[in-house]
C-alpha cells in the first residue's frame, strides 16, 4: 500500500473557497489503475492558518507514479485555482510506503 499526502496552510477566512475548489474538481482518480481512495481533511484552526491535509491511497508506489506522469494528472491539477491569498505557502508533500497490517 502507498500513501501520498499533502499539507496545506490556508489563510483564515479562505476555507470556503478552498473547500469549494476541491469539491468541484473534475476528478478521474476512480478510473486510474491502483487507486484506492482519497480524502481531504480539515485540521487545527489557528489565528495564523487553517491546516488541511489531502491523502490518496494506492495499491503500490508504481500506481501512484503512473498517475503523476499521466496527462490526466496534469489536466486535473490545471483546473480551477483557489482565490488569490488562499494559500500561505506551497503544499508540503510527503510520500510514504506502508505495509498494511492485517489480522490473520
């Protein structure tokens, strides 16, 4: 199993526009081989920023890399942009390979 995660620091008050951008995206992830699931999570709210994280779960790192090198990836990421001033910094990306722990 492979988990790709991004963390976003959003300017307080810009949450509705940020969330609207994500909800209205034309996502094709469900059609990509190896894709399992996606979630956008809202974290702590401070006076300085609102923290969000997105994560996608994949069968393996190769499936994720296939997606990131596809035309669909570029098309998806060139869609509607959140209102100016939304992001306090570029997203922080992390990629981690996990082995699923299963009950035998």
